[in-house]
C-alpha cells in the first residue's frame, strides 16, 4: 500500500500564474482534506471532499478550489498566485465515517511562488 | 473563532529524560484533540488522540492529559529517544466531533540531545 501520494513534490511558479496539485488517497479511503502549511507554522485547513463534493471549507479565498474524482483522488487548484501562497500543501485521506485519528497525510507538495 | 497555541516553540531534552509538550485551546466546546509528530520532509503523523470525556489517555511511551477547566492539553513522552526529534503539533477538531475540521497549533520543535 503506497499510502497517500502527492505530486509534484516541488514546484516553482510565478506570481499571477495558476497551479494544480494532485493527491491520491490511501487505498480504501474516500475522504480527502487539503491543508496549507507555511514555513514554521502548523497546517491550516483549506477544504475537504467526499462523494466528489466540497463538504467543509476553511478560511481561504475563492482562488483556492478543488475537485475530487470518482476514484477518490483529488486536485487542489490555486489561481492568481501570490507570494504568500508559498507553502507546503498537504493532503490527508481517511474513510468518511472514521475520525481524524485514522487519517493519513501525504508528504506534501512544496510550492514556491516567485 | 477557534485558536490553538503552544507554549514553547522549542524544547530541548536529554536522551532518556521525559518530555512534556503543552498546548492551549480557546473553544470550550471543542471535544476532540489530537497530537501529531512531523519529521523533516514528511507530513504529520498521528500520535494519540483524546475525547473531552476523558482526562488522560496512554499509548506506547506517550500520554496525553486534558484539562478542560483551563482548556489545556499536554503530551508526555517517556524516556525520550533521538528518533523522537521532530515538530509536535496539537490539533483540535472544530465542529462535528472527530470528523470536524482540524485547527492546528504552531508546533513545538523537540530536540533530543544524546
């Protein structure tokens, strides 16, 4: 079992561009959550998906959007990138009716906006 | 809104000693709490969780204590080992018990001296 896999591991984008990050959940998991982790800070909840719909959302602008596919994989899209969007983006997966204690995190995608 | 804070950004202990990492939260209605360990280049890893109907829960070499009166929780690591060196986060589930969105603290870096 590969666990939660995220791609790419690193990328560099220019301010104003758009970026798409990808997450494959752990086998058998149907719920995916995305977090943004700035350097030296704790992760901040962006949103959660299950049954291909956004179910919960944190305090992030509409520039942050997502999608979940029928195979439960997910994408995070960020439009009009700002320098402040530079961070580690984490994906976590679990079964919908199981709690956070049974969630697994991926290793993250390090996004640098220049 | 909900906030979670840690008391010390860095904790340095001698190998073999016990470590105590503290965390405070603001919302008295919070009822589910988790401790995570994050090693360099990796996503957070679940350590232990506790519900608000408990004061204490023990795992392997770890104990979590919850004081709802002062809205404080702590993570105790017994016989700290070099492999325990990492950043530790407390997180509080906001909303529906153990599946609500997680609010993370800023993290405490644990350094274990040989």
